[in-house]
């Protein structure tokens, strides 16, 4: 039953990283995220990978964002997704706003909109699985959902308020508590997570005592 998602692939969970899976989706540490980013061969794919992680968008929302660049508000540096962006039957919110975003997000978004149209989800999944193996990580559970679940797990690890995470990601708190808060990171990894989220403007820098 555990391998039902990949019946023909033969992929198996890494027994040394069982705590890195949320609903059989692989969660990345900051170090793994950097390693994966660095082996992606084409710059426009790197841009896609960054945007998917930073925004936590569902892949269908990401594809629709490409077709609707007006959903990004450059002046306010935020993404506002209308109801048509999701079309998800069980969605909690009909529309939502994704903020905060990195101060230089406008440049990344410009590269995104000027680049080739992103591939369909099945192709993106295969790309991620191929790239992740180059850094020595098993491809089981690596998919378009990996970036979304990774950023949510990072925000929980950094103690971003649950309500803020839910509003940004577009689901109810019960769902978040069930699917994301179980993930664990070491003290070193939590420090790296905080640094990454501060770099992306999601977490305010902590003041020295």
C-alpha cells in the first residue's frame, strides 16, 4: 500500500529519513533544497523551483499564474489569487493573498513570465525525480507537492503563527496540524530554515537580547 503512488517506478522510502515524509511526500531540508537547486540545469527551471517554494503554490495555481501575471501586484509585492486560480472542490478560501514575499521577488517574477511556459505537472514530477537523484536523495515522494509541503513545514519549524501559514497557503488549521506539524528538524536545520525564511522576507529577523 505504501508504494501505491508509484506502482511502476519501484521507488521506496528512505529508511533513514522516514521523518522527512508528510503523507508520502518528501520534505526537503534547506541544505537539500540548495543542492537540488544547484543541479537543475536550466535557469528557467531554477526560477520555477524558487517561485514554487517561496510561494507554496499548488502546481495548478502556478500554471495559472503564468497565464495571469496581473495577479502579481508589483507595487505591494504580493500575489492575489482570485477564485479562478484554484478551482479546488474542497478549498477553504475562495481567494487568497500570498504575502510577504522577498524584496527582490519582482525580478524573479519577471524572469518567470518572460521564460518558457512551465511544463505540465507530470513532466515537472519526472524532472524533479531525475534531478533529486543527482544529489543522492531517493526520488520516492518527490513531486510538485514537495515544494509546497516543504515551505509549510519550514514555517511551522520557525514558529510562524498557524493562522498566518493557513491564510498564506489557503487551507484550514486542522489540515495544517494533521499534515505538517509532525515533521521534525534538528537544531542546525532549524537555524538554516530561519535564515532562509528571513532571506525570503517570510520571517522577521530576531533581535539580539
